[in-house]
C-alpha cells in the first residue's frame, strides 16, 4: 500500500516541484545518505483489519522554509482527500478505496536541525 501511495504522490507535478528532488517522499524515516532540505516522511498504522483494512497515515512535512511546509500540506490535502472514493488509486495487488483527511497536527520549529515540521493525518481504507 505504501509503494502504491508513494507512486501516486510522485505523479503530482505540483507536489514534486515543492520538494528537494523528485524522490523526496520516504517511508518511516529519511535515510541519512540523503541531504534533502524539503521532504515528506510517511508513516502508517493499521487501525482495523477485517474485510476492509483501515490505516492511519501520518505525513511529516519537513523544510527549512515554513511557507513551503504550508504549501505542501495544502497540496497533499487537495490531492489526497477523497472521502467519497471518487479517485481511483490501484495496482495489481492493492486498491485504495478512499483517503480522508482527519486533521492537521500543526507546525513546530526544530532549533537543533533548523527546520520546520508540519504534520497531517489521513484515514485510508483498503
């Protein structure tokens, strides 16, 4: 599911233009070998797993520019928020039924790393 969602996000030209490079979306944590200034870290947590699995998706948007984190947050919400299941996100193995924004977690400045982090939560049904 994460690979499918990442591929879907990488198709959004507007979102990619705001990131450090065209691969700056990572699962769980950014590898130390990359020096991206602006990137997204995606985390997932299974909430229920019966016939339809539900996941909480947490997007950490990190940048030295606070305005850029806000722009990326808005673009993520407009691109992914689909409570009616009108957007089709699927591959041979996975079908994402819908993704709904739950709330924003706010923004915080990290003085040690000299960057801003914005957090957005989504509910994803598969």
